[in-house]
């Protein structure tokens, strides 16, 4: 799952869990890759989108590559703007491996807690575990 959300709506951990109908789009590309796209709760999406942006801008990237442009090129998009509304689960999983100080700094920058972000990333991993 190089680009996409989860196999259902990922709910916020605050309050009672709502069960929503699960649905997703699994697709195959001409290069043999498999993709996965599914809806995500708006609050979770915004939180994870801002996290992804902060991580891309604030953390050193492997070989100095721009992950947004890399994903755009890899997916066949004309520019990274076309993928703005898509959560990159590969990039978001990197948050889990950061040390606590880095997790805390990123969480404070987007106005949440590291625990909330870890829960959201974990929920995203659980629903994208189909692939």
C-alpha cells in the first residue's frame, strides 16, 4: 500500500467507536503494483496530513530526496499537488520509529499528542493490513 488510506473509515480514539460500512478500492497498475484507496475520518485525515507535511519538511530524507515528488513520479501524477488529498502510509509509518523527543516535537507542532498520533497511525496500519 504505497499510497492510500484504509479499508474503512478510521475513527478518532476520543469517544465511543463508531462502526461504519467498510469499503475500499484495490487496484492493479500496469507496472504490476497494487494500490489501495479508502475513506478516512476527516479529523484523522487532517491530523495525519499535517504530520506527513511536517515530517517531509522537518526531518532529513534518505539521500535528500523529496518524498512528495518521488510519490508523484512513481504514481504517474503530473505533480505532487494531484496527490495532496492522499495519505502516504509509507511516510506515516516512519513516525512510529522516531524517538520520543522527535515524536513529541512533531505532535506539538500540529497541536496534538504523540499518543493520539500513534493511535491514528496504528489504526491506519490495521485497516490497510489487507495487502
